[in-house]
C-alpha cells in the first residue's frame, strides 16, 4: 500500500471505531499496546491489509487520527513498533475479530476468476485494480501486496484478450478478412480507407450527409455487419474502437492477426453505429435549418404582402371616399359604380377598411375580396 496516498478526509470517512471495537481495544493494559492495536485495526479498515512489521509501516495522518480517537499520545507507537512478536500476535487477533480470510490459493483462484470476467470488459490497470480491491474487501479477504494483484491482473487480462481475439478471428470468413486488409492499404495519396472512415461528420450540409451515407454503405459492403459480436462486452467493444481511432494504418498492420481483426471489427461496428446516429442528427439539423430559412423567407414575404395590402386598402379608402363625395361632378362614373355596388354597401366597405388599417381585424381574405370587387367594377367602367 505504499504507493497509495490517503488524505485526512479519506481516513475520517473510512474509519469508525464502534463501541464493540473500543471495548476490545480496552482489554489491553498498557497505553502502547492499546494504541498499537488500535492503529493496526484502523490500518486494516483503511487499506484492507495489515501494515508491514519490520519496520512497522506508519501512515502519519492515520497515527494522528488514532491518537485523537483514543486520547493517547502518538509517541507510544515508538515503544510498540519495537515489539515484533506483539505486532504479529495483534494482527492475528484482529484477523479473527474482523473475520478476515488470508489470501491463499483458494482466495487467489477466486480473484483470478473475477478478474478474468472483468478483463473482458475493462482494459486499464487502474480500473481493474480498483475492482480487485473492492472484490477482496467485499469477501473479507486480506489484500495482498499491490504488485501481486497487478501480476494477477496482467495474467487474466492477457488470457481474456487471447480468448476474445482468437474466437472472433475464427468467426470471421476469409472474405471479410480480405476486406479489412484493403481498408488498411495506403493509396498514392498517402491515405487509407481506414483513415477516411475515421474522419468526423463535419458541418451539416447535403454533401456531408451524402458522405455519411457512403460511409454506411461501404461498411455494409465489407460484410462486417453480418458478424455477431454481441458476445463481446459492449464496453470492451467501445474501448477497442476508441483505441483503433488513435492508431495509424501502419501501427494496426503490425498487430498479430487475431488482435488486428478484432480491433478493426469493433472499430467498424462502432463506426457504423455512430454514423447512423450522425445521419439522423445531421438530417434533423438540415430539416431544422431549412424550416428556419423557409420561415424567415415566409415572414419576409408576408411583411411585403402586408405592406402591399395596406397600400391597397389606402387606395381603396381614397377611391371609396371620392365616390361617396356628392360634390364630385362625374355624371357617368358614379352611376355606373353605384349600379354595381349600392352606396350603402360601399360605405360599409369603407368603414370596414378603417378597422383593417387600425389592426382590429386579421381577416385579410375578406378584405381582399372587397378590394377585388371594387377594382373590377372600376375597370369595367373605364
């Protein structure tokens, strides 16, 4: 545990001496034995293992925490650390008291089985280390040294990879393997199809959408979509696909065949899924952009039509008032218009126009019908 660092907050959150613990600690007569026993118990609560005995492994903040909890001077640890036989005896008492199991062959086999399964979905050592420590704690097994856990992680991760890579390699037909090899070929333009497939979707345009569709079709042509890889953990698929995106064609071609075909299969499958999502997203954006442009254009046209309508209504209003003016000396025009539209009706139309111009109504179609009747009548008279 020497490679781990514990903050005061970690210590206070991880350790709580219960009344039972305190009663058990108080059975020791001398201060240095009570303090040393409590320190080792706190060490187990914090780390999941016992401190090394020679010399006694000391975590300063844990020492201060124990001294505060017991009300005993932390210097008592100096006297306690010189008694290796007492330290060993106390560790055994703590193990029995907390019902802890030593890390033996049975426990090692359990951990290997657990890490093998976890390695089928996780890759990073840090993640597997955290999972291993959690597994051992939950099963009340004393944690071995970190290097021992790392060794088991390495072994089981290699075994899990070998199983996945070999199984998928045997599952792929020769035609698909040849297609994968073609993806990695560097053309005269110093770029491979694999590199093109890694390119991001780009800004939403019809051309970009067509490129995404071409990408989907190309992946389908490889036949990889017909291969069932659901037996591979989804997280592990994503992990291999992300790793592939960081590698060049040259680097992938250097892998052994099972590794190469597995990482490329996961890459193609994940790219296919992502591209489908990108197509849907880009299509929605294009539709939205088109709708927005159309809405803007429609608003502009409606604004122009409203201006035209207002002008037309003003003209209509002027004509109507002129026709209703009894002082107008045109004996032929007025009788002809009044034969088509009675004065009372025309006066009502003019009054209706006042409402339109003041914004009190929004029935443009009715007003346009009125204007069209008047204009047709005037044209006929003319």
